C-alpha cells in the first residue's frame, strides 16, 4: 500500500502547484515554471536604466544567453547591425542559440507581452538581413516587427551564391517557431523577400507577411524541409514566380491562411508549388491575386492534396485565372472556384508540364467543387485528364459561359448540379454559402470532417459542395464513453448555427434502451441567431446487469429546412485495467 500512497501524494503536490500557478496570469506562471527549470530571462530595451539583466541590443542578449533562455524585448526600434562570427554577413540579429526572442514588452512591464500595443521593430534599413537563424538550433521568434531587410550580396541560397531571405533567413537543419510577427518591406534578389526557409523544420502561425519582394517567393520561400503554416496572412507581396508564397520540394502543410492581393509577373500570383508532392493545403482563402499564369495558384509537377480552399476573384493574363495545373496530379476536395477572370477566361487550366526534354501529363481529380462564374470553368489540353464528381456549375448570374473546354478529357461524373451558390458577400470576398445554396447536401463523403472554418461536416443529411459547410452543427457526447452496469452517464448536446440567418430549431433525442429515464426527449423550439450556440446536459443511469452498447440518436430540424442528426455510442461492461502500481498495493 505504501507505493500507492506515494503516488497519491506526488499527484496532490503537482495539483497544488498547478492551482497556485492558475491564480497568476499565464505569463507570470510560465515564467515561474521556467525559472524553476533553470531558464534565465534577459531583457532588451532602448535604455537599461534601472532594469536588471538588461541589454540595449538583442545581439548582446543572444550572446550571453544559453539554450532554453528567454530574451524579452521592449517596444522601440532596433537598427543596430552585426556581423556573423565569420564576419561575412550582416543582420540585426544572428541567432545561434536555441532561445526565445519575444517582443511586445515595455520597460515598466515585463510580465505581459502585447505586440500590437507595444510594437518591437527590428529595422535593417536596407543594409542587411533582419534575422539570420543558424544551422542546428531551435529558436522561437515571436511578437516582432521585421522590416527593412535586404539580402543583396549576402548569398545563402541552395547553390551558395543566390541572395535569399531579406527579412528572415533560416538555415538548413534548424527547427524554428515563428509566431505572431509582422514581416513587411523586405527584399531579396533571388528567393524569399520576407522569409527564406532552407531545408528546415518550421512552424509559422499568426504572422502577417506583407509588401515583400523577391524573384521567387515574394513573401515566403520554402525549399525542402517540413513546414506547418497556420493562420498566417500573406498579402500584397510580389515576385516573378510565387508572389505570396513559393514551395519547392517541400512537405508543407498550409492551414487556414489568407493569401490575398499578391502578384507574380510570370506564374502563381498567390502561391506556386513546384515538386511538392507531400504538400497539403487546407482551408485557405486565395483571393484577388494576379499573374500571367495561375492568378491564384500554380502547380508544377506536384501531387499535392487540397481541401476546403477558396480560389476566387483572382486574375491571369494568359491562362488559369484561379488555378493553373501543369504536369501535376493533385487531389482537390471541397473546393470553391469562383469569379476568376482574365486571359483565356479559364477558372482552372490543366496542361502538360515539361522538364528538360521530358513531358509530364496532368491527371487531376476533383470532388465536391463549386466552379462558377467564369468564361470557361475548366480547360484541359490534349493528352491530359480531369475527373470531377459532385460539381455545382452555377446558374443565371453565376453560370459559366462554358463549363469546360480544350482538347483533353473532362469526366464530369454522375452528380452535376446547377443553381445559385448563394454566397454570403462575394463582393467583399466572403464566399461562405447561405442557407438556400444549391450546394447544400449535394456532396459526397470523401473523409473530410471539417470545413474551411474548422466547423464539422456534415451539418445536414449529406455533405455540402465547396469549401464551406453551413446549417446546423449538432453533436452529442457521453461522459464517460465506457461505463459499468448501474453507472451514471452524462449526455451533452451542443447545437451551433453556422449559417448567416436566424434559425428556429427543434431537437428530438431518442434515448437508448437499458437506461433510466428512457424514451424520447424533446426541446422547446429555440431561436438561434447566426453563430449562436446552445448546450444542454442531462444524466441517465444504466440498467443493472446490462452489458453491450447504448446507441443514442439526436435529431434537429429548423424552419429554414436545414437540419441534421448525430449518433453517439457508449460501451457498457468493458473491463477496466488498473495501473500496475495500484494492483501491487
């Protein structure tokens, strides 16, 4: 029994510590934990008067810090330039430690970082890079304004001589987190005006990347490596290729980014994917970008998977105003392609790719696609194939003049629909669908369990076509999910109106047998404005002696026709195995 008592005491001690930390603000709590683990904090401010462990340049703090330490930077503009240890390249900060560099503080408050209220600006003033992350380190960069970087003459590209990474340069072999920064007004002669990630492992989230320029990848260039992008805003960058973003041989996952108003002289106004077979794009809004080919997105020799993306309002001077697919075999699921214009008028253009003397045919699969309001919805050139299933082609003002064209093969499948997509506010770039959209409940199940906003699919009897799922999101959860005969179960029903109109909702819950109470529960009709959530909880008791499963079905109907159902299954009578430490008492 002694070992069991020790286990409990340790657990109570940890719980008490967490409770005490919970009484503090999150930053203070994290700081106390870090200090207990030997992490040191260094402070940087324009003036260090009265501030302990303080430096007036970030580089000084980096040089004295050790791996795992935190460098807090107060608001102000830092323009000091420094050479790397080999004295060959110039930047505001050369990061050769696995440290956290965090801006947004003030000299009077080192507990809370607020980068919006207290901007921390690193400005290279066109005389070098802003940040250089060396090989084989794992830093975190957050809450900074990164501007004025110019990589001219600094090299660093895959062949060593290309000038890359004007704002941020990340060398190969590094693992970096770049979070909640603003990267603007940087330039590079070759790759990555805003950021260059060379064969690194990188996580980028919540960053705003705007008004950067380069030959390839105006905002961001990813070469090899593994990158995860979540919730970034990539706007008004420019390049010859890949105005906003250029992926080359990269296993990138790009989730719910806004890619808008970027421009490329040649290809990929919003983004360009080259040899990126393992790339995954999910829930991105690619709008109002321009290029000669592929106004929104350009794919070359790529077998990327795209789900829940919107390609709308983009423009191409020649072909593929929304999407240009050259010698690629992508899979597109739940895609909205609307109102792209220019050039040959094709919303999607599918053609062969050429690399040296070798040609690559394109074989494209598209399921659950809204493809509306183009001169030609999709053009497929000779020798290439596009297969579509469950497509809304539009009608009236949203119809394509021609749904398809070209000498290639277009297979439209068995589910083709015509009607108004009922976009919420397309003039303002809002391509969510309304409650009377012709896309509602017309899709097929391709295993995508949420939509462009992370809301669950389906929200009706079937899946919606396009990037957005609208209507009534209904879930029911049993707690615990595994119980013994005679035990109590708590059921929680959650209803969310994800549409843009008010819904009057009725709920019917068919309780399983072998519980008390049993039968059918109904709720009085509820009025749910857009975005409203209703949660109900109640308890049942499992019949003694019963083992098996409990199947519970809850259904919702509304005055607008939207509705849905949800089935929750609970296991009863499964044996629970105790940890070894308990069974030895």
